[in-house]
């Protein structure tokens, strides 16, 4: 009897599915005289809707800026309160999750878009996506 219930449960999950989930990871690198920024966008899509976004930027500065990293990180935190700002391995790491009010990334949670459309838009903005 227990085997029948397990088989029935398996069939229900198989037939209904868990939703069409995909994850899109896009990266970009920006260089200037003061720093090199490595950005990563990790976007989860389910049933052609964005349901989670994590945006991470690692800023790498030349050695002469090492003593100023805390002050730079504090300035970033003050000007971008929606981001978490850390110093990791002599780099400044900024992380934001979700874009609740469409103010930063320009991508709204629950926005209806396919994986292919989102990938195309981000690649047009200079990201490399996989």
C-alpha cells in the first residue's frame, strides 16, 4: 500500500512539474584608472517570471588605495543604502538582492520575460551570460 502512495505521489509531481525554473548568470568587467569592477548578475526565472535576483560587484583597487578601502566602502554604503558593502581579500564587495522598487537594476521581480529575452537584453548591455 505504501508503494502505491509513493508511486502516485511521484506521478503527480512528474505530471504537474515543479515549474519551469532556470538560472541565468551574467558577468561583466569594467576597468578604470582607479579600479576594476567585476559584476555578476544571478537571476532565477520560474514560469517566465523573474523571482529572484542577486547582483554582486567586486571592486579591485591598485595597492596604493589599500589604506583607503574602509573609507571608500563607507562612502559607497552611505550613497547606496540598498546594498550590502564588505571588504573581502582587499576588494570591496557590494551585494544587492531583488530590485523591489526597480531603482537600481531596472529589472523588476515578477517581471514576465523568457530566459532567452532576458539573456539577449543583458548581452546587449555588455554582459556575458551563460
